C-alpha cells in the first residue's frame, strides 16, 4: 500500500501556494446541477473528493471538460434523474458532501435521491437539520435502506422561514442550494458563517441567484426561475493554509503561505501567536516564522469565526511540541481525538476526558508507524512526523489525499524529507493487539 515516509527534523523554508477550498468545491460542484449552461470553475483543488463529485456529475449526464489543473467547465444541462445508478452510489457513499446532491436535485427537478453520506467519522453526524430545512421548503424527505429520498409535495419548492436548531455548515449549504430556485423568499436563521458559505452564495449569485446575508447569521434567498452559466473562481482553502502554518510552527523555520485570504486565518494566526510563532500578513499571503521555543496555550473549537474544528488535530500536534500543559476543548464533534492514539506512539503525552484533551508538551516526538484515521487526523500525523526525531511511516494516506492537493510535493519544496512509497503495511503481528483487532 502507498504510504508516506518522513524523516523528521528539517525546518520548513520557502513558499507554498494554497489550493482552492475543498469544502467550497464539494458544495459548488453539486450546486452546478442547478445551472443550465456552461459553468466554468477556477481554482478547483485537485483532490480525490472533487474528483469523486465530478465523476458523479458525469455519470448523471453532465459534460465535464478539464481546461487545466485547476479549471473545469461543467455543463449540467443534460443531467437526468433517471441516470442515477449503482455506479453513482458507489461514489457517493465515499464522501460527506454527497448530501448536497439532494438540495441540488430537489431545486432543479423537484425530486432527489442519494445515499447516506460517508466521509470522516467524528462520532454521530446527524442530518436532522438538513431534513428540517428541506421539509419546510415543501419536500417530503425519507431516509430508508441507506438512502435519502426527497420529493417536492406539489412538484416544486416554496420559500419559507427556517430556524436551524444547531449551527450547521452542511444544513446551511443544502438549504441555500435548494432555495435558490424555490418560489418566493426563504429566510434561514442561525446559519453557519464559514468562508465557504459565503463562497457558495457568491457562486450562486454569479449564476443568477439572489442570495443575501451569507457571512452573517441570517441568509435571505429570493428564488429565481433558473440559474444560468458563468465563470467562478473558488476561494483559497483556509484549512490547508492553517495546516502549513501549523507545520511551520511544529518544525520551526520560515514559510510564505501564498494565495490565501489572511482574514480567514485570523482565528488560527492569533492562537499561533500566543504560542510564540511570528505571523506577518500581506494582501494575499501570510509569513509564518518560528525560531524560539513554543509556548503552551488553550484552544476551544467553535463555528466560524471561532477556532475551526478542522484545525484541532493539527494544533493538537503543535501543542505536543510546546512547553507546559495545554488544554483543547472540542466544541463541535463528539469524537475527534482518534489521532491522539497515533501521537502517543510517537511519545506524545495526552489525556482525554470526553471532549477535553490535556496535552503535556514533550522535548521530542519520535518517529513511528502511524495511521491517518481521517483527513485532518492524517494531516496531524504528517506534521508530527515532520517535527519528530527519526522516521515516521504514515499509513492509510487515502484519507489525506481526499483533501490535500499534492501535499508531498508541497512539503518537499519547503525542504521536508517526505516521500510517497509503495510498500507492504507493517504486519499486524508486529503491532500492538489493540490495533490489529
Ligand atoms: C462541515 C465540514 C467538516 C467540519 C464541519 C464543522 C464539509 C464537507 N465538512 O461538516 O469538515 O468539521 O463542517 O465545521 O464542509 N448537526 C446536527 N444536525 C444536522 C447537522 C449537524 O446536529 O443536521 C451537528 C453535528 O453533529 C455537529 C454540528 O452540528 O455537532 C456541526 O455539524 P456541521 O456544521 O453540519 O458539519 P458538516 O457540514 O457535516
């Protein structure tokens, strides 16, 4: 199996270009189903999640033309519901964002079907708020046999007022997509404010929708008859940028993180500054430098503009290299500490109690064979490997490649000793029994 082999200890230096935002891409690609005409998407990240969704659309009858590494032209004019098939379900089961296909199909055809979403396992990932919103718009939604099926009660959706009981990125996005062509006005209250929510709204508006308020906690959508083609460039990936910032903090060195929106990184920059990392902001870059020792701090994850849960494993790894005791409180997911078992194999000292992790900094992490338990947990063990003494082997890298474009090439260009090799996994007999089981 392919794995990353990392010889740690090199400080990172140079410039890294950040790719387009994964979580914007996985919302915008399904939303393109609503568009009749050619939709040109620029700054799309080349990662397996976007590849999977583009294949889904292509199986559904869309024409997908690759213009260059980050630009795709999508024409969903001929997409049809009767093209849904087992080939599509095999793909949609792999990713979380497949539930956005429901909002998009409902908006375009008044009916929809998809598998229950896959993606990272952080404990319970309910979709009750998606169902609540789509039902309020006039759809009957059923979950049965691993599928979500929805149909507009009178053939099309109607605008209404929806209050989300929980701030949910996914529910906000799904309802926004479906409401773009609903009859009348939809007001969604207590919505998520993440940068990719704003990006989706900007995408929909540039295709003819009328969405206002994205980035605040109330979004108002005046339904339009249909969406037309156009060109849209996605925002840079906040979490990919944050991951490289955390990597520099862990290894030391100085790196220019280019093609970013520094404002989106404020929550990450301010935590890193508390930890003795210097951060200088430019128009579309941040310079990250760490020369002295790292200081401990406390982190609580929250919806945007709070500290992102998707940066929790990476910052947790950096805190392993800081002096003193740090406390992390996970405010979004029930079970997002699976990476800690992997870090312990590298000498990290961490105790977990419910949603709280107590991290006692150590002088050095040491290389070991570890797993990427999910996408960001995978990024965390890569960072640990870069900072550790000796050699780290990271297995199950398919999770990392769901969301990081060319992570090996980008890190190599910064001076890291990392390569992707194809070698057999460590025999389970050599692993502790609790892993082999
Ligand atoms: C998205 C991101 C994920 C990130 C998360 C929080 C994508 C593809 N994934 O996931 O990387 O970690 O936002 O920033 O964009 N909830 C409910 N009912 C629902 C929906 C959610 O109770 O119907 C709860 C969840 O259990 C969780 C919280 O709300 O505790 C936030 O979930 P949500 O924002 O919906 O996360 P996702 O959209 O799944």
